[in-house]
C-alpha cells in the first residue's frame, strides 16, 4: 500500500488528472510560500536590530495613512495575477476531467450524468449503516467491487439511510451517498490490484468500519468473472 | 463578609461592559479547557492503530462536542471578551449602547454552554453526529441519544446570545464614537469586530432555521430531514451559515494581529484603507462560496465552477491583507515582545492554512481532500492557528490594561515557542494523512497511518499543556506582577489613555477627536460624565431571563429523555422566564441608570438622527429576515426538489389565509398609528392604536390557528414534509407576534398609567417597525405556502 506523498496517477485516469493539478498547486504554493515566509522571518529579524528604524506610533494619535504609492498597486496586481493563474489552470482541469473521458472513450458528460453509456460499466453503489453493496447491470450483487482495468466505470451512488461518502481514495473517486438521490461518479481504473474503499462522511458509530475492497482485474479476467455471475474469485493480492 | 456579598452581586448582576468582558474571558477559557481535554482524549485513542481507549460512540461524542465547544463557546467568545472590554473604550464610549442586553448576551452564552455540557450526563449519551450535524443522521431515527436535544437547545440559546450581541455592537459602533471620530480612524480591532457582527447578523439565523426544523423533527415527530433529499436542506442551511462562521471566528483575531503588528513595529499599517476594503470584500464574499463544502453532493458542474471561482477569489483579499501586514513592518523599530510573537505566529500559520484552502477550492483536488485529515489540518491552521494565536497575543497585550500589572515576559515567550512548535507537530502531519477519513475512531494497522497519528498526538500534548504556562503566568502576575502605568506598550488607541484598569465609566471627561488626535477634555474642569449616572447599573434580570429558559429547556430535554424530575424543572423554568420578562420591563433601567451620553458628544454618522432602539430593531430585522427566508426556502425546496406534491392550495383554505393576512396588515397599520400618536404626544390615539392592533393580532392568531386545525382535521400530518415546513414557518411567525404582543401589552399599561415617560415613544416606534416586518412576512408566507 502506497501513501501520500505519492503519485497515484498510474492507478486511474481521475488520479492522473488529480496528480497533475496537485503538482501545479503545490508548485505555486511553495514558490509563493518561500517568498512570503522569507519576508515574514527576515523583516522582523532585520528591523528588530536596525538602528535607523523610525517610531511613528504616538500615543493618542491615529496612525497616518501610508502606502499611497505604486507598490501597493503592484502587490494587488501580483496577487490578482497569481489568483488568475490558479483559476485558469483549475478551470481547465475541471473541464479536462469531464472531457477526457469523452475524447478517449467516447462517453459524453450527458451520458455520465444520465448514468448510462455504451462501453462503460455502470455499477450501482448503495451505502447503508454500515457497509456497501455493488450491483452490476446483469444483476450481480456483491460486497466486493470488481472492476475492469482500462474501461470507464460509472458509479451511481445512493444511500439507504444517512449520508455516506463512497470513496476509493487511490483511484481518486469520491461521491456522496445521499438518501433519495443518485449521484454519479466515474473513473477509468488502470492498474490491476486491490484498493481500499472507505466511507468519508460520518455516518454513525460504525463509520470507521465502513471499509471494503475494490479489486481491479485485467479485462479478460473481469469478463470471466462477470459472465460466471460473480462467483467468488480468488485473485492474487497486489498493487 | 458584606464585601464578599457585594462582590458576588457585582459579578452576577453587572451590566458594565468591562465586567461582562471579564465574564466572557473566564467563561471562554473554561470551555477551552473542557474542549481541549476532550481533544486530548480522542488524540490518545487515535495515537495507535486499533486502539480501544475510547469506543466508537464515546469517540464520536467527544469529537462532536469538542468541535462545537471550541467554535461556539471558546474562540468566538474569546474574541468577544476583548470586544466587550475594549471596543467601547476604543470608540471613546462609556459603555455599550444597551448595557443590559450586553449582560443578557453573556448569560445566554453561559447557560447555552451549560445545556450543551448537560447533554453528557443524559442516559444514552449526547450528540455524536459531528459539529456539522449532518441530516438525517441528526434526527431521532438515527441519533436517539437524548443528550442531542440538549445540544440543539444549547445552540439555540447561543444563537439568541449572538443575535442580541450583534445588534448591540452595531449600534454601539455606529452611534457611540467620540465626537469627531471618523470610522476610518478606528483601530483595526474595531473594524474586525464590525465585520464579524455583520456576518453574524446574516449567518446565524440560517443555523437557527436549520435547528428549528430539526427541533420540529425531533420533538414533534415530523419528517423533514428524513424525507428523501431532506438532508440536502440541512446542507444548504448549515453551510450558508457555516462558511461565514469560519470567518466570524477568524476576523477578531486577524484584525487584532494587524493592530499588534502595527504597534510593535512602530509603523502605521501599509494601505490601511486597502486592508479595510479587503476585510469588507472577504466578509461579503463569504456568503457566496458555501457550496465548496458540497462539492460531492451531486450539485451541477456549472454550480461547482461558480463556487470554485468565488472560493479562489476570496483568497485575493486574504492574500492582500497578509502581504500588507508583513510589509508594514519594513523600516519599523520592531519589538519582539510576547504579543508581537503571537501576532507573527498567527500570520505564519495563516499562510499555510490559506494555501491549503486554495487546494480545497478546486473540485478536482477536493476529491482527495473532502472528508479527510487534510481538511482537518486546513481548518485547524486557520481557526486554531491564526485565530487562537492572535487572540492569545491580545490576552498578553491587554493583560496589563485589565489588571494594572505586567505578566512575566520570559514565560510568555516560552509559552509562545512551545505552543507554536507543538501546534505544528500536531497539525502538519495531518496534511500527509490526506487519505485518512476524519472522524473515524480507529483504523487498521495496514493503512500505515499509525506513525503520523502518533506524532500528532505527541504534538497535541505539547500544544495542550503549553497553555498551562500561560495560565500560571497570568494567574501569578495578576497578584504579584510589577505595576504598570497607563501605556506600557506606547500604543495609540483610547484604551491606553485611561488608567489601568480603567475606571468604571472609562473616561474622566469627554472623549473628543480632533483631526487625528484622540483627546479627553474636561468641561469647565468638571467631570460631567461622572455626575450623570447617579443610579447603580446592577440588574438581576439578564441573569434570570436566561436562567428561566435554561431550566425550562433542561427540563424539556430531560423529559424527552425520560429522566426523573423533569416536570418540576419545566414548571420552575417557565415561571422564572415569565416573571423575569415582567421584571425586565418593570425595571426602568435606562431611567434609573442614566448612562446615556448626550448625542451632541457623539459621532453618529451615518445614523445621525435615528434613535438607538429603532436602529437596533432595524439591524435585528435584517437578520430575522434570513431566518424566515431559511424556513420558506426549506418549504420551496421540499415542493420543488424533494417531491412533496401537495401544494398549499390543496391543503389550505385560501380564504382563511387571505383573511388572516388582511388582519395582520391592518394590525400593522394601527401599530403605526399608535407610534404616530406617541410621537405627537396624543395619549388617546396611541392607546387606541395599540389596543386595536392587539385585538387584530389576536384575531390573526386565532384565524391562523383555525386554518391549521382544519388542515390537520382532514388528516394531513407533520409526516408530510411540505406541511411540516410550512407549519414551522407559521408557528415561528405566530411566536414572533406573541413576543411582540407582550411588549405591546406592557406599553399599553405603561402609557395608560404613566403616560409617555422614558423611552416609551421610541420603543413604540421600534415596535411599529417590527409589526410592519411581521405583516410583510405574513404576506410572503401567504404567497408561498397557501398559493404555491
Ligand atoms: C484562502 C482562504 C480559504 C479558502 C480558499 C478555503 C477553502 C475551503 C474549502 C474549499 C473547504 C471545503 C473543504 C472540504 O470540506 O472538502 C474548506 C473547509 C473549511 N475551512 Fe476553509 N478556506 C479558506 C480559509 C479558511 C479560514 C480563514 C477558515 C477559518 C478561520 C476556514 C475554515 C474552514 C473550515 C472550518 C472548514 C471545514 C468545515 C468542515 O467540514 O468541518 N477556512 N475551506
Ligand atoms: Cu461513514
Ligand atoms: Cu467554507
């Protein structure tokens, strides 16, 4: 089992988009952070020793207005600019997440939202206090989630009782399970192996135990399981 | 002995803003210790995998109450302890605009917190659904724990406290500034409190609406949140409140840090006006970003993008504030005293907190963050880090002013260093636990989360215990510290121009501002202010009027949990409540205690000619409108989204509804006439208006009651969520009206017996505004729930 900080991009398409974006944000944060922290540490250090320093706070006098000059404007512009950079990049990535699957797998965003698409596997996920069941189009119900590698999977997530959050963290899938409502989530798993499924919304005393497993199989193996109506399959653990 | 009695009486009955500030301070720190202990308990449980120190149920109760107590009964009240103590002085005022309401705020807060704590002692345990209390987990079906009712009641009392407080602070800041004191010249701390109360004004009523609906579910057996999609309503109402709330927690501390940085680097802030503008922008934006807490709830992609945009946008004002705060120090003669260290520490952790917030603002990145320890790290960096460090800095800063003695500087610095290091050991590892769900009581060994959790727990103990140094330092120095004069820091604002501790009415003269000079002038050598208040300002009613509901709600909660001795408590609580309302109005506090400062001594822009009672009423109604909007919104949501198919036309008799609305409208008209009468000094007109209005209002209540009786008579029940939400709205409206009728009744009697004494005309004027508001609401309710 891998852990953060780590690169999950090989596990699924959503994880890949996530990782690229995370890297971008982290870079911006570190660069800006270094500059800001340098100033925050150096300025007090220098000016607590400096002899030329001025004392402009006088008891009973409202401090004057300072900084009606260009460099205030520069600060504002710089911050706006880095905001815009982050925004544009993230906007593109949000679109990317939706359009990626359309370009590569021919499944449109409308189909995703409707929860039905040719070529994609649609799994109905039901959360309850405290566990998950997974239902496949051919009627198989299972409490282990078997998924084919390299094929889009759509999750139609709902709940029987309270809010849960269905998540396969390593594949970067997370969807709230809400009673009375079906939410869509999707991914394209890439690497066969066993992954942790866990609930990410407090749902009562059993919340911590709401763990299951997702097994990503090579396509042939998945088809074999799927056709044999979901008999318990022995796979080698890995991944 | 007599002295001791006097002391007790002083603290129980005080209405002086400085005493109230001290009470807030002690109470906040008390809840800090309790909530901190809870945190240490669950950190022990999490320190190693598969631990069994706390079982799941207990763990969830600890987490839930930790969050609620820290947010509502510690950090915010700590900020307001200073606000109570120092905002009036910094403005150049003798006290708050409504001293008695100020004491009321305090007692409601305290008793609300005690109700919360009482939940722990109920058989079956207390609330365990997290501080966000997601529905339907929070309903009776899924959380039968009787203590949960007490938690909800405690929160309702807190909301009452906050509402009273916001109105009070707004009127104070607008109308009690020293003559010539421009808003822009106020210390940043006052600005921080100003924006905080503005946000509170609009945010808390949304929580109030959510809790009201929850109470209807839990107590009257309705079916609002358990209905399909009902939980989504909770999400909207809670986060519309919840996002502004996090800034409400932050702002007092952030603003205070700015003041500290300026004072200790001996430099005016760079771009003061820009900073004030940025605070304003962040406060305004905070109401338009809340859906970033709902990225996974299945909201549409375009909605996500809008909230992603606004959330990222909100980092711009915060970025500007941070950068300007840092650059302000350039060229100054910086002194790294304890308050300054805390202020800088606050900015330091705020930067990490802010950056991690920007990560959350992206729906794609949030796939990992949501519900994980990353978010836990994020909000502790901003709430605990930024807010708490700054406020502790304030505690050291103002300690000499409040006690007249200096704390021990070395111990203060040691406290800072240890707590700062402990804080980072505690929370930084959580950023690496991005795949660990929050609020799980344990985790399997193979997840590999053990070591990081262990480090965090070690940090928790370092951080938690480090505060003992502060407590020891301050408690010792209170008695034995070296004495200080007025202005040990060489700071500029008004509180440093008066003695330490300040005299009872703050100034021995009239505060006046000329240009940028703060002054206290003596009128002909006399001390006009001191002569003005001959009466004493003690009043038992704020305490009693809070104690009554406390006992009542405690009894009600116990009764719901089938605990013995509930009924006597309910009865006693009800009696005290009613009697103290009567006593409150009987006691002519404002006439007895002539604290009011002549308007010509005060700067009141932009509300120069409006009386403070009416101004307070306007502010209150601004907030109250959000409450009704929340309830009506819930009904609309039920009809549109959650498939409650029966329209009001089917269930109600539209003619009865029309009649009721007309009665209400006419009642408002007569109340207005009564107010005119009072203004003209026409006793008959005022009395006629008042009594007609009262009769019409009562008729309104009766007709509405009949209408609802007929709805239930044909077999509709609260099990239908549309019925339940609209009935709640109607009930809330009627209760508002009944509360108003109490005041109307009192005014009628008073005018009849004594004529227009004291503030009667102004109160009546404000009451007419209130009636107008209720009439408008009744039109809205009619339009929405009868026709739609
Ligand atoms: C740059 C500014 C900030 C941004 C962009 C930001 C963004 C966010 C986002 C998007 C979330 C939702 C994360 C999730 O649940 O998945 C979040 C959660 C949270 N933020 Fe911030 N935030 C910022 C500053 C603050 C500040 C200043 C505070 C408080 C003082 C704060 C307190 C919180 C809290 C308490 C939560 C979690 C609530 C919960 O789920 O219990 N944030 N923030
Ligand atoms: Cu759960
Ligand atoms: Cu938020």
